[in-house]
C-alpha cells in the first residue's frame, strides 16, 4: 500500500513486523478504506525512526481506541437530548469502563469501534437535521465495513425524513463507499477479482461459528442446499425487521438496536465484536440496563471461551504464545469444552436477544440480581450474628 499496490492478495511475511509464522497470509476482507488507514499508520511508524514491531502494533490500534472513547462521548451527547443529564452521565461511565468494548478495541484491535463511532455520528447529525454530515459519516462507516449498510433503511423510514432528506442521505452514504472502491480498483489497476474473493467469502460460503446459535449445525453433515438456505436466513429476517419498524414507527435508536440484533442472530457466523453495535444502541433505550447486562455477559463469556481466554489476542507477543494457543485448541482435549461453552453462551445470547426484542426482562440479569440479593442478606445476617456475639 505504500506504493498504492493492490492489498487484496496474499501478503508475504515481513521480517521484524509479522508475527504469524507463515510465509504468506491473507489480506483484508473490507472496502479499501481500512487499507489506506493501515498504510497511513505505517508511514507514521516510519517517521518515528524507531524499529520496534510493538510500537507498530501500538500505533495500529490507536484509531480503534480513540474511536471507542469517542463513541462513549457521542452516546452521552445523544442521550443528553433524549434521556436527560443523569442518563447521559451513566451511559458515558458505563461505556468508558465497559470490558466488552475495551477488549474489542484495545486488545483485539478490530475495526468495529471506528465503524460504530461513525454510525453514532450519523445518528447524532441525523437527529440535528444535518443530513449531509449524516450521509458522509454513514458513508465512511460503510466504506470501512459493509455491515453499517443495514442501518441506512432505518434512517430512511423515520417519520421526519422528507424526500430531499432521503435523497441526500442515501446518495452520500452509498456513493462514498461505491466510488471509494471503484476508483482504486480501476484507477490504480487493482482489478475486481481479489476484491470479490475477499469481500464475498463470508457470505458466499455458509460457515458456522463464533457467537452464532447456528454453530452446532456446523458439526452436522448438512447438504450444500441446507447450508445455503441457512446462510440466507438473515435476508428475510432483515426485511421483516424493516417492515416491523415501519409499521410500528419505532424510534431511531430502538430501530437500529432491533436491526442489528435481528441481523446478528440470524447469521450462521456471528463475530463476537458485532455485539457492540446493538449494545451501544440498547444503552440509549430507557429501562434496558438489565437486557444490556444479559447480552453483554452472554457475548463476553462466548468471546472468552472461543478465543482461549483472550490468549489468542496476545499471540503477537511471541511465536511461543501463537503455537501454544494453536496447540490448546487443536491438539488437546480443551478444544471440546471450549466449543461446548461457546455453543451454550451463543444460545444464551440468542435467548437474551429474543427477550430484548420482545421487551421482556433479561433472565441472566434476574438470576444475577437474585444471587446478589441472597449474598447481601447472608452478609447482613453474619454481621448481626457477629454483633450479638
């Protein structure tokens, strides 16, 4: 990318920077914006004059960390206008100390915190009637990851959206990723073959895993047509969600939370970092803290088990850690209980999603509250006995 070369190809091992012990590795499966961001960070790394792969890794994660912090500020700003000062302060504190978001941004280094920040900016500008800025920020979010595209229909069906607003919003949010992809593909000679292969492998080949409740189906010898059908359930589910939102005139943040939850749980492969999208919008709903806690616990435990207690994210530290993580998951009995724990909490995540979508209280939160209440009562009894003694 330093010479505007095509990033959608296999990449060679770079001495002093790479950590996976393979001569070749795959590349990004996102639109080109992330490649340009990484190229800019590498330029910055060269400007420091410091030869340290750990400095390079540190710089790579700063856009995610900064975006995560900025997302907390935007959540508070949005809540300030709709929920009041007290809710805004509480939401800000929760997000700043939210383990799930911290792991996804600071430890994992996934791109989703940047996309979430851009989406929240689009919501903030949309509520303020600034459609051009809303379209630009949503377009940049889609240009970073295609996932935010499912938010566009939610904005377009809002009651206060005029035809002019809809035209500005949709044209900007779609033209930015479209032109941003076509220009380098044609102008820089990247072509479309590598882009198509990297973009489509997650949806063309139905796969099962991560936080999806469909994961156990991956163990069965399903015919190809059954895998294809399972891999397309998300499409009618998403269309039904849009119909429901439009019919019942749900608010913007509630509509976005519903859309991301429905899309996520209907996917045969659900990356754990996707959970931060519905969780962020769930925070902006009144009296939903119990559902927020229930979904967070289910998703976070699945993330811990599926990623070997986060050891996978520390494999850049040494090849030994990389090999240990591989051996534990593939060459030892630990792989079976890890998969079982992941399956169980993926099922709990689906259950908690259903409770959230139906407006019912979280069973996980109720169970925790009951245990906490019993522990508090037991503690109070011990204190009384101690005083009497």
